[in-house]
C-alpha cells in the first residue's frame, strides 16, 4: 500500500525523529513528529477509503447493438458496451482510475476502457466503448481494475473487482441468398416443402412427364398428352419431402490447435454454421453431432425452425471456444502466463495473508521428476555404478583412517575406542562397515539435495517458479475443489498440474502454446480415439434416419491414415443404405492448401534445400500433409465419397450442391 | 467542449501556481525562523535547496530539504549557540509550531505539484516483474503516466490543506508534551529516556492499530479467501505426508500408463 516515495518519506522522517528525540533537539523532534503524525493520519484515511469504498462498488455491464441490449454477439459485428460503476455507500474517493478488462479475442474499435475520475455514492461512473468480435466462440468479461492513490503519491492500492460475464459470439450470418441451392420462385421464406424440389414426389407442382409404368396411379396419367402421343404418359410432381442433412463436427484436440479463432475448428464451425443457415433458409432439416476423441459430446436430430437453428449455432459457438490441452505440456512454460493472469484477475487470492509460499519451499522442495520417462535398466545400472564409484574414495578414506589410526595416534585411538565401546575388535569392524554402508546409502540423496540447492541458488527463476507454482496450485485446488490433498498432488504431479493450468487458462480464454510433439517425436494431437467414436455415431445416426440423407463429416483424419478401417466400414454401411457422405477435411492454418486439380503428385515435388531451414520445414510439412490428404481422398474416393479441403474452394457451396443433387435423385427415367 | 477543456487546464495551472506559492511561503518562513535562531548565512542553504527543488520539481526535494535543515542545524548548534535543546518541561513552542507547519506545508504542496504535473499513479512493480518474465497479458495499461486530472480539484482543497497545517503541528506538540520525561528509573539522560518512552509508545500504538485493522480486514475476507486460508493451514500441517502420498500416487499412475503403452 505504501509507495516507494512513502517508504523514503518514512525512513527519513523516522531517522530525523530518532536523531532529534535521542539527541535532545526539540525543533527537529517536533518537525519530524508533525510529519509523522500527518503521514499516519493520511494512511489511516486512505486505509478507510480503500477498505470501506471498494466493497461497496457495484459494476453493471450491458452490451447492446442498434436495436437494444443483447445477450449474444455475432462475429464480425460491432457492439456497444456500457459499464456502470456505482458506489452504494462509503466515503467515496476523490481520484481513482477505472480500467475495464478487455476479453481476449475482442477488438476495441471506439471509446475508452479506462477512465480517471472521482467516485462518490451519488455520482455513478460510466465507461462506454465499442467492441468487435472477429471470430465465433465465447468471450469472457472478467471485471474492472480500480487503482487508487492519495494526492501526495505516498499510498497506492489496486484491486480487481470481479464481474465475470460470458457471452456467446455466434458465427457470422451466412449469405443465405448466395448459398441458396435453388432459385426461389415465390416468397423469400416459403412454407415447408414449397420450394423447388427436383425429386419426384406427391407435390402439386409438375416436375416432368414420362412414359407410363404399370402400377402408376391412374390419376397421374396425363390424358391429353397421352392422346397426342398415342401412348400413356404419366405426370411426375415435385417432392414435398425436404432434405435432411447431418453435420458431424470434430471437436477433438487435433482441430483446436492454433490461435483461438484462427484454428481449424473455427473454420469448421464457420462452414457448419453457413450450411445450417442456408439449409434453414430453404426449410431443410439440419442435424448436428459434436464428437471428440472420447465420446459423442452432443447429438441434435435433424430438425428445422428458428429455435433449432439457434440451438445448432449455440452448440457450434460453444465448440469454437474449446482450447487444446495435453499433459505433455511443460508447466514451466504455462506457469508464467497463468500466474500473470491470476495476479491480474485474482490478486486477492494470491495475497501473502491467504495464500503464502513458505520461504523454504523453493529451496528444499525439489521439483518432482517422476513425470519423466522411466529410465532404462541400463541407465539405472549406470547411475548406481556411478554412485558406487563416487563413494569409493569415502569408503577407502574411512578404512584407511580406521586401519592407520593406531599408527597416527599411537594407542590412544584404540584405547579410547575400547573405553567407549568395550566390544571385541571384529564387532568394531562390523560397526565400521555399517557406517560405511550408511554413508553409501545416504550419499546419493544427500548429494542430490545439495546439488539441487546449489542449482537453485544460482537460478532465481527456478525459485520464483517454485513460489508461483505453490500459489497457483492452491488457487486451482480451491477453485476446482481439489482440497489440500489436491494441492499436494499438484505440487508433485507435473502432468496433472499442466492439465489443470491449461483448463484454468482455457476457461478464461487466455491463449497459450502447447507442444505438438513429445520428446520421442510422436505427434500428441492425432486423437485416434475419434475414429471409433465417429464410426459409432454415424452408424447410430443411420439407424434412425429415413432414406437419401446427406452426412457431412467435418473431421481431421490427416494423421490417421492407417487407422481408418472402422470409419470406412461405417461409411460403406451408410452408402449401402442409399445415403450420401461428404468428408470435409480441416486444414492447418498457415499451410498452403492442396491444389484442387494438379497433375503433379505431392511426393514428386523435391524439397528446396537451398531455401533455408524454416522454409524447408514448411515445405516438408506441406508436402507431408498434401500426401496425407491425397491418400485420404484416394481411399474415400474409391467408395464415391468426395473429400474436400476446408481451406480451399467453397465447401459451403459444395455441400449445398450435394444437397441439391440428393433432391434430384430418382429424377429422370426410373 | 474546447472551452471546458481550457477552463480545466486553467484550473490545473492555477492550482499548481497556488501550491508553488505555498512552497515559497513555507521556505520564507523557514528562512526567517532559522535566522531568528541565529544560524546566520547558513540559514540560506536549506532554503536554497527547497526553492530550487520546488522550481525544478525535483521529486526528492522535500526530503533533501529536511535533511539539509537537520544537518545545518546540527552542524551549527555549537557555533551559534542554538538554544533548542529539549527543556526539562515542555509547554509548547510557537516558533517550532510555525516551523513544523511550514515544513509540512512544503512537503504536501510539493508532492501535490508532482501529482498535478507528473504521473499520478505509481508504476505497478508486480506487473513490471511479470513483463520481465515475458508473460504479460493484454488488459489494463501496465504503465500509467497521466497526471491527476483537473476534475479532482475542488475549490475547498487548498483551504482545507492550509487549515490542517497548524492542526498537525499542534497535535505533535501536544503528543510530545504528554510523553513522560520526569520519572527515569535507570538514570538515563532525560532526552534519551523521553526518546525511549516515545519509541515504546509509538511501537505499542502501531501494534494495537495494526491488530485492530488486521481484525477488520479479517472480517472482510470473502468465502474463497477463507477457504484458501484454511487450505493453506492444513497443507502446512500435513505437507510432508501428503507429499509422500502424492508421489506414490503419481508414480503408480505413471507406472500403470507405462505398462499400458508397452505393447
């Protein structure tokens, strides 16, 4: 609370007061005492203001657009935020600074999120600004920071007033007009089944004429045309059955990699939302299945209507905000980010009075090394051999001291030893051997402890991380109700700690980086479990549906080329039931998408070794991904399943064209 | 709008000018007082430091001024026969009262000038440490450089400030008067004894005030803070056992996973 200026003031005034009081100088004593009393008075006043004013602060935030207050936002649109800070009671404060915490992934376009002002119970303060969310997902408003200082700059206090609020940012409104598969002939939003369906059915609009087939109902015979052509002609009418399309959206960790809003999942959500909106525009039915590598997270049966569409968009929006997580992430990389964020938003939970890190902790609490890969037998034998060899000099020194003690000290050592331990000489030798073995046993941990302490002494960062880890582990244990046992476990288990920290960061939408490969070079985010999950979900879906439906799979299968069998079997069953399947493959951001039509095979392109390390890596990665995509397209193409890269072309148009094709199934001459 | 801004800036300038005049007045009082005490030409030294510091808005000018005053006073007390040693019984001193009020005026006015012309809020050191770790998060501005706004200036600010000066000086004299100096069981010099009694009184007073304020803060703890306190206390008690258990659990989990990964 006391600033550097305040401490200097206190030190100088107390020194002069000591000098005056103990030296008997009245003038200095009274001057210093006056200054000291004034300082204490100001401190007391500031303390009262801080601790009686801040608890009485109420924050109210509302977001609105041109029509009025909103509870959900739309990606790509601007909204007005209005934050009102009101003091219900207390003394007020003559001058303070209020700062709104802008959520991650939100752009402020106009206005101020910071204001210096006076605050009193009868005059609320308002912050107004405009914000824009570039991508779909969730935004979380945390609260406001209030900074207070006195007029003289001797005291300062900062507090974060929490007023957390989460808003959904729905995907951008699709251009339904541009994405409409058929040309509307009547109103903009026809009744179900009234739009042009090319599939013959029992509708009222004439679709085509064809030759009579025995079994056709007599009422469909076009008598005039039949008379003109001198054979029986049957009329075909448009179908009134709308098309049903189910979107299978992969939300596993493999598609979450990348900056929020710019990863593969964001692109999938964007495409899915556009398809859902376009389908809803022509009153088709759209279903949604969200799955990850462990289970089907949510399944919505195909339906239509505004309410269903909003439900689909909400689910897609929630999925878009998901962040990747892996236990292999290094907690040393995550800890500074999480701790910095916690000090910003939860400073009251990191105060020394409630969440202390003991001084001995960074020195004597070793970093757990259990999470490393188990050392091989050879490594362990090498360690034990090193330990034994390293302790040999000690053992030899002890033995020599024991053997030559008599020579060096005469008989004094033996007589002293027999006086204290009146036992035979071989017992003494056994005791000596026991001592040597004890040294051998304790040598390794003691040496390790000392080595760690010395290492910590020269590494202030390691000590700092140790303190931060304890404070953050306590905060996480309290937040997620892990209890004191949980706190201890977070201090010991690096993997769990990294996972909880990632969850904490993901909940607050703080971006962080995760490693893509482990130490053995294995890709961490292949998520092979999703193949089984998707296959089961697809089979379950076709068991409930009717005929000629479209299943669009938004799934990342690039790293799973050799584990596709369950999915291929499920797709075969789906095709055998006269459904259509379309595979949209997400593409990593920043990697050039594969060309739509290319005569050159990816494996035939040689890497440009002279272009430099980074360029070569990018080129090799691109080539590897293109090869994987090529293989994927070949395997699914054999079954007649188109595979489209989400990053190239217009997948939305392609999906809608497929839906349109489904409408025409059965047209013509059957 | 432009007129409003001009008027607020004018208010700010006027307030800075007023505080500067207060500084100069305080220095004049200091000069007269030191001259009256017989410091002669040495009286100009602290005054010069104060005037230069106020004119150039040097941040540590008040502290430097009082240090120079003390040094000058102590250096010249034998030479000029200054008579300001503690008397056996203290009944108040008008010159000291005026001098104390003047010094306080100089301190407060100078610090307020700094707040009106320079950064009002001090830089947050904890955020600086985080930035050095490379872990800064977007959010509130990390370095605040704007001065105190003109809207915070009220017409009564200067009046209250000037009125409070003699009060604090009088309080100091009263406090010193009530510090017992007569009874001295250890036969120490009177000044030393009085200093010891004052130090004890001051320390015990601070201890009591800190205890009361600590209790008030304790009462204001939220539910989450209270849970953290309890969790921390429990962890301290059982951290050794918990550590052992957690290590074994972690080891078992990793061993099990290692066995699963093995084909």
